[in-house]
C-alpha cells in the first residue's frame, strides 16, 4: 500500500504548474521536494508514509 499511496499523491501534482522532484542522498531519500527552477534551495519536502509508525518514532525520518 505504501507504493500505491506515494504514486497517488505524486500523480496529483501532475495537474499543477509546480513539478516536484524526488531526492536521494547517501543517507536517505525524500519522496517529494520542490525548489524554484535554477535554485538549489529546497522550498518544501514531503515524505509519504502509509504507516503511523513515524508519529511515535520521528527520529527515523532523518533523511527528511
């Protein structure tokens, strides 16, 4: 269900002028990020999770 949830949320952004991107670093990844074109500064970031586990363990979202 997690992959389906990520795909559904990402698909909704195709109707917007803002085109989010996926970010991956050596120590993790973030599902959706957005920055101004030509800028390296991330304006917002979203990590999509199907589980509520991270509500009780927010430290496990270090890549975000």
